[in-house]
């Protein structure tokens, strides 16, 4: 059951504080935000390192090359390479829960009765989500850095950390991708006024439809080859590929340089702006039911 907490009629700061409290009191928030860094470390570091220790090849790489995939020089891509696919699905689910549950439990009427400024409520939800996502991205980088540093120490391998500039770009790019998925989830929750259907549609789109377009339809038909350049997942994967260490290839599913890094960032930014504007329009123009 969702927490029915009063949204105060004060300024935006108070609205954000209450929205953060609502997110913190939902177990689903902790589960979804914890799954992404955990799965990222398992697939980017634990499994490749285990293959290296066993002398096995991994993802087409010989055992001698696998260790390099787990070292600190690959920190940026090892932290955010899951965001275009499974991380995006998890964060879209979080966004759908943030807005859709207000309709599902009928609390939005009560909230707006106390604070009738609908755009202020939306701004509070967006800022709360951004704060949570920024913290999650930061924690993900810290955890991945710790794990890759331990591997380098255990194997007496060089710990060539990314430069401050590359790290800042990686954190910013990761936050942009995470924010795009989260806000798209919020849009689905607002559009469909529920949680189950938006979550289901989001998962199908991220995990199935985009993959079919990119991996099956695009190589065969020119229309889909052009269309993939405007898909959020394809642009997220392109941004990760652009942020990866120079001269390296990211083998994570969903990561491919379909468009350039600047173009990918611009498209994701447009998704953020368009989704936010559409949510504001829906929230102010529709009756709350």
C-alpha cells in the first residue's frame, strides 16, 4: 500500500521533501534502485573476473584479455553500461510507480486539495526523482570503483583511473540516461493513471520492442535503420559507447555506437523536455479521477 502523506501547501522545497519521504518509505524504491548497481557489478565485474580466474574466454575474449575489462580504466562503462537495457527497465518502473500510484490509490485528489498548484506538485516529484537518481548514480560509481580497485590489487594489475573530466562526463551521462528512463516512466504513469499497465508497457518496450527494431528490423529495412536513431534505448547505448575509454569496445547488450555521443545526449535531453511538458499538460488539463 502506498503512503498517504500530506503534501504541504508551502514552497517547492517542502513539496520536494515530502516526495523524498514518500519514495524513501516505499520498499519498491529501495529494491529497484538497489538492483541496478548490483546487477551491473555482477555482469560487468564478477562474472568476467570469475571467467578470468578459471582461464575461460568471456564474450568472445580470450582469458588473457578478460582481466582488462574489469580494471579501473574501464570504470565509466562498467558503471553505466547496463542503463540502456535492464537499468532502464528498472528506472522506468520506478518512475511509473512515482506518479501512477497516486492514481491507483486515489491519493491525488487529496494531495491537490491540500496543494492545488499542480505544476508545483509535478516539479516536486521531478526534483525528488532527480535527487534520488543522482545519489544512486554516485553510489553505483563508488561501488564499481571499489570492486574494480580490489580486482586490480588482487591481480597486481595497473590501476589507471579515468581522468577527472572523463569521470565527470561519465557521471553526467549516467544521470542523463537514468533521468530519461525515470521521467518516461512518470509519463506513462500519468498518461495511463495506473501502475500495472505502465510498468508492463515499459518493460515490453525496453526489453522487447527496441531490441527487435535494432537487432532484427534495422539491418533489413532502411526505415527502421533510420528510426532507431530516435529511440531512447539506442541513444542511451550510443552515449555509453561514446563515454567509454578510448580504444575500447563495450560488449554489454544494448550498447552500440548507432549515433554520435553529442547527438545521443541531445535526443535524450529532448525526451526529457518533451515528457516533462506532456506531463504538465496532462496534469493541468485533465480532471483527476
